[in-house]
C-alpha cells in the first residue's frame, strides 16, 4: 500500500492526474489477485493436511492468474490508462514488493 501511495503521489506531482490514475490502476491489478490468493489459501487460518494444501495452492494460483487476466482486460477495455508506462511500472513494483518482502522480514530465532 505504501508503494502504491508513493507512486500515485509522485506521478501526480511530477506528471498529472491521469498518470496518477494509471499508477493506481496498475497497483490494483497487482494487489487484488494477491489478496484473492491469500484469502483462498486461508494463510491466516488454521493449518490443514498437506495433501489438501497442494490442491488449495493449485486452485488459489489458478484463480489468481485468471483474476489477473480479467483485471488487465477490464482496465484496457473500460478505462484505458493515459500513461501505460506508469501503469506497468506500478504493476511490476507491487509484484516485486510481494516477492521481496519475505527477505526484508526479521528472522525468527529458534531458541
């Protein structure tokens, strides 16, 4: 969320409001499927048997991919970004944030 807010503010200050909307749309196209994935995997709920986790992972990832494709289609059909470079930059920044955040988390000690 902080990356998105910073990108929107930077685009609004440096370029214009249309570019800020492109950044917001790009970030939403990345964040909504990730939120769907987390919800479907029930990461914050109780743990399940390993065989069920594999099936849930496959279904959640397939749903995430399908939602990503649908959101890209909706954005380009209904609200074409005024600045595609900002749209895709925001998308990539949010996806990279999802990938790199675990490396920035403090390590748990097993004492």
